[in-house]
């Protein structure tokens, strides 16, 4: 349950502190989301700024400093597949931060009661945030019923034991009251945030979207889910979701019984149609290639190789330089008759005995004669 260590901002200037206090700050200034109150410490400093695009507020910039150094390349996590839905999540661990948008910041509990900024003081007490700056009162009862109905949808039945809907209802009401476009569109950000925070708290929100309310489109044949594994199964990694320790997230996912074709990047397919790759070349199911004493066939995205019968060669060079069937090279000096090769299994046909006589002189070793005897057992 990560619920009480996540701060987030979304939609129409909404904010939720680490301690769960909701408020709205409808300005486009540069704000510090969170940093340590002790100015001598530089563990982290996370700032953000919004802007208006087509009269809608969007996040303009996100600046992250770790140990006083600006992190220029945040690791961008795509929820699901493709670039349809991004969610900026900043997870601050011992020495790293990971960012993705709507922005969420998650920090370890060791920083409790040490933070300053719009994310609050992280002291576990919800009602004492920003007391010195006045009280936040965003209650608009005229729109309450609509927002309560949406947030009480059966799709969120698994969430209500984990999260109170009151603060989200207030944020939703504010969205409706300030809406300058379709009311259904204005509701989406807060309902979506409730679903995401439910997943952070360990819940499993179900699909609540419709074609008329906050619908999502996905590329290829992927489908949108409110709670899917962020560790995707692909042709190259078919068991990724089985070893995933992350909580579920919303985004675009492959339908049941399929995996994402990450080799050809063309959508979701059954495992038995997964291609394989070898030395940069793509092979379709059933296609094969040969290598030394092996034939490898592409099957379900993996190579299935079988051993082939291969001829063996034993050679003698210069009279004393011998290379075995298995490729081992060695020198042998002697002036006798030697068996170079014979069949030792009685049930096999004896192809031949090769008997060699070496002659050793003062300057060289040579083969004086050899005898090949053919026969069978």
C-alpha cells in the first residue's frame, strides 16, 4: 500500500498532498512540489509549472534535482503500450527518481515530517496542511450528486475500503463548475486520478469508462484497461507479468491470450504466431536456420534446436601433429604401430582399423606406412 506516501497533481490545477489533503491552485507559476525543509540538505527538489493550451491547463515543465544535480533524462514509463497514455510518476528511492504525467511523486517514509512544498509536510496528519495560508473550502453542493454517483460506481467497489471519496467529490465538483467544454470531458481527470490512487493503495479498479465518458483509444489491437500489469508480456519475454511486483496501472494492454509482438512492433498476436530473431534477421514460425551440427526451428517465439549427425575428421600433419574428431590438437612422437581409430561398440559395424607406423629420424618424424582394415563385427 503506497497510498500515504504519494503526492499528485492532475487536471484542472488539482493537488493531493502526501497526507491526502486535496486543494486547487489555479495559477501558472513555477511551484516547488516537494523538497526538504532543511535548506542545507539537497536530497531532492521537485518543481513544476503549468500552462494553458486551447484553454486547458497542462503541465509545461517538470524539474527534478537529486543531490543538487538536475536530472535531465527522467526514465519515462509508458503505462500499457504505445504512447497513448503517459502518467508521470516520480519515485524517489535512495539515489534515484523516476518520472512520468499526470504527475505523481512517491518518496520513502524516512522523509516523514521533513518536507516542504505543495505536497505538504508528510507528517501523516491530513488536516494541518497549509494552516498558515488559510483554509481550503471547495464545496459546491449543487454538483455533488453527479460526482458522488460517478465515484460510487460499482467499478470502484474494490476502492472504497481504501480511499474516501469525499475529497475527490470536491475536486470533481470544482471541475464541473469551472468547465468551459463538455461536462463529461471535464470530469475525466479527477475520476481517472481516483482510479490511479486506488491502484496505488493496493486496489483493483475495474473498467468504468464508456464511449461517451472518458473513453480511451489504443493503437493496433490493444485494449484499454483500468487495472493491468505494467510488466507486459511480449514475444521476447512471454512471462514478464508473472514476475511483476508492481501494482496494477491503467493503459493499453493486449487482449487475453495474446502477447505484444515487440519484434515486428505490429500489435498483439497469439504466442504460436510469434516470430524469432537471429543475427538481426526475423524468422517466422516454422522457419529455420542451420549451424554446426544443429538445426534450429522458430516455434512460439523461441528457437528449438536439434542435433544433426555430422561427419568427424581426425587428421595427422607432419607425422606427429594430430587433431582428434572433437578438435583437440596435440603432438605425439613414437616409432611403433598405433591405432588411429576404430569402432569400440561391438554392436556397430566396424568401418576400419587404421594402423600407422611412425619413423623417427634425427630431424623429422614421418609415417612410413599405414594399414586400413575394413570389416564388420
